[in-house]
C-alpha cells in the first residue's frame, strides 16, 4: 500500500506527468475468421460494421432485457494479403482479428456469450488473458513517454492503435482517453516496463489510478455497474451505444428508454463528509435512493465516490450515507475542484 508521500507522488505523475499502471489482469480474448465482425456486431451495443484495421470501439454486451453483462474494448487488427487468402478473409486490409479487452469479472460472461452464439459463423475464439500483458500510461505526458521509448506513432482518436516495438520487442500501442495503453506478450512485460520507466514513466499502484478514474467520473463494471444496470443509467450511451446500427441483443430496451423513457437512476458523484465503504446505503430523507460504488480519498478533493442514484435525488441534494453519521452532496460528473 502506498504511503502518504508516495501516494501524492503517484497522483502527481498521473495528473501532471506520466504514471505507469500494470493492468495485465484484465480479461483478454481474440476473435478470428471472416465472420468475426458480423458475429460480434450482433452481440454488442456499438457499431462494428465499419470498423477498420487500426480502429477500435468501446461497447457493452447485454441480456435480452438490456441489462449489462459487461463492457469491453474492441480493436480491429489488419490482415496482410497472404493471410487474407489463407483464412478466407474478405480482403487484404480488412480486420483479420478482433482483440477484446474487458474487466476480469466480466470475462467469463463474455467468453460464454461468444461460445454460445457463434455457432453458424466462421469465427474462432482464442484466450489471451494469461498470454498478454497490458500496461497503461496515464497522464498528460503519456504520448511523450511513448515517443521517448521509441514506440509507434498513434492517431489522436480514442481506441486507435498501431503495432511497433519498445525495448526491441513487439507491442501494440492503443490511444485512450487518459493516455496510452501498451499491449505485449506476457514474457516481454518486464522488458517493456523497464523501457517505459527509463523513458520517464512512474510506476503507480492501481489504487492511486482509481482516484483519477473516480475524479473523471468513469464507472467501472464490477464496482459501480452490474447486471442490474442499463447503459443509459450509467451515462454510457454516447460512448458505447449506436442508435443507427442493426439489431443486437438487448437493443429493444435500450432504444425504448432512449427515445421514449427516462432512466430510473443516474450516475452521480458524491462529495463525502468522511470516508465510507462501498455498498453503503444512500438515503434522501427516509427513502433509499442507492448504494455507494467506488469510494476514494482524493488528494485534491478529499473523500469522493460514484453511485447510481434514483432520479428523485438530484445534484445539490445531500444524502445520508450508511449508519455512522456520514453524509454526501450529490454532484454532476466529472468532479470539479
């Protein structure tokens, strides 16, 4: 666990420089075969039909009733002419592989969904969680750090990605909203990490990176989101949902809520009067309006949290938290100083 001094140093790296977070534990799969895009497009909330090599999308996968089973990042990797002919891909330059990256808690549901519904499609599923390492460069200097490490150049668009080398080993760099992710084979992880720290990245614990995530108002599946959540409740429609694509699992509920309804809950920030535990009940007067999700102690803002809160509790309201005299003011996201 980070000391107070090291936490502040790590937080400074994440917000003013470049922090390095090991996220290799995230769940990772790959889909190959000429039917991969068509198949996955019918299962997830975002549009994949126009996805080209070097591009990526963020999406959710849902139950038939529109509730989230998880979220994932989808990266389209190109195929050269020889591979296109060998695999039967539609054309050289079309996606030959889809790399999927999800929270570890959602990995089994994603794996099961693919195995269950890929019958009839020319799709092969490959496990990559243990085979691949994932390092996140977070902070305003992330791109400069990648350049100093002689990594590949990246377009600015979120989820764009490119192959290259760092420390003499193959990597794939991926643009994120917070910086750059670097994907590599697991045996090469230490080599890549050493090259990135030599280039100025500061090793940061996951707990410190969680502070920055909460400040930015980004919910995390398995902590803030679960199988009871519809994407609109978590403010994910803009990032993860297409309303012009063809059918996908759970589409009817998502579209009906978007066009005709109002979500019962909204993702809110909470400024706490004292630290509290995830899962604590939130009450507006005598009425229960939600449960705490992520809770962190921000060096800049103090104790803050995320929660899905019933719509009758609005920004500016004060809610009671748990049974120990803690309260919180609801606010819009992201948090402002």
